[in-house]
C-alpha cells in the first residue's frame, strides 16, 4: 500500500507566491518598457492611469500610490512640466489641489496603453481563452476588496 503525501499548505503557498511574483515581474517589465519608450517612469505611468477617468485631489493620489505628499508634488510637477497634467484649486475647498490629465497626457496614456495591451496579449498568447477568462475572474476576486478601498479614496 503506497503512502500518499499531500502537499503541505506551505508548499502550495510557496508555489503560488513564486508564480504570482514571477508574473508580476513580467507585467512590471512590460510597464517599465512601455513607460521608458515614452520617457515616463512607471509611477508617472500609474499617475496617467489614475487620471484617465477621474480628477482626484493630490492627497488622494498620494494615498492611492502609497507615496508621501511631497513625492506626489514632485511627480505632478514633472508631469505638469511636460504638459501631461494640470492643477487647479478645488471649487469646494481652495486648500485642495485637483489634478487633471491634459489632452497631451491622455494621448500619451492611450499610446502606452496600446503598447501594454499588445505586450500582454503576446505574453498570454499561448493561454487558452478558457484559462484567460478564469484568470480574469480570479484576479478580480483577489483584487476586489483592495480596489474598492482604493477607489473610494481616489473618487
């Protein structure tokens, strides 16, 4: 009689962590190359992504990106200097600064998004449609609570 030894939770967790980290490295590499091609940092790319469909205050951007406010000020200064974003005072509270993507920033964002989409499609090319659908559902499930929390911060 053969003894069957199930994988320990630690082994499964290690495989899961290793796989997710390697996947995140691959995606981060794609984002890094796309950003670099457009003379952006990955953080500037993330800023453009945030501003794609909303106009948040600087404090919300800081919280969403998990950066201190002075770092976000520098980030927005550099993006504004390139004509990618603009700042205005909030109509509700003059102490609050609202950040908005400019038409130039939106165009750069669209070009980077197209490049990222092409690269990720190539990365996933050998994965079946069924597994892609499953991967979307799993990713959405994993990220749902974090996204909800961050979305309430940035809106």
